[in-house]
C-alpha cells in the first residue's frame, strides 16, 4: 500500500466519468459526484497486489491519526488513487481495504471519495512542514 497524506486548505473532487480500467473494475453507484472540503486531511490511497489488510490498514490509520494530531484537524477524506503504483491489487480487494480503513477511522467520521471513476481533483495543500507525507507499507 502506498499513500500520499496531505493537509489541504481546500479539496474538491468531481466525478467526470466511470472508469473502465483496470480490468475487472466495477464502479460504485454515484451518490454524490462532487465532494468539497476545507481544512482537511486527504489520504490518496493506492492498494497494491499482496497487501495484507490486517497489516497495512492499521498502519495507514495510525499515520492518518498522526497527521490529524499534528495539524489539529479532524476532517478526513479517503481518496482511492491508483496512480501511485503499477502493481495494483484487484478492484474488489482495493475497495475492501479502503472501506476497512474508513471503518477503523470511524471516530474521525471520514468521507470516502468515489471508487471507480475519473475525477477532476483540487488539492490546495498548505505549505507548512509536514503538510505532505508519503507512506509505503
């Protein structure tokens, strides 16, 4: 698993179309095509082949919590983001792991961006030390 965790002044994502790659992807139904947040911790998450859900999810959850503590912000956005790796897990596994991450972080009431779509994306990231953190598990 790889993740880019950012402290964003402004965040937005808007579904532009449902994805047909990677092979086997079944996009979720779109409940809301536009997601906007201010002062949020945004985790761009890539699930890779062979990721062990019982190992990687708690580790990433710990890193998200650290970012929340360090920035004193509790708004969390989880963004499925297949672009950090060329060795992706199958879509079902990816969705399961991202949902498990949301479940573990339930006390932070995370918002999960749409899974299985191409999106317009705005990341207005603060410029303070530690505002962007890359993690690999």
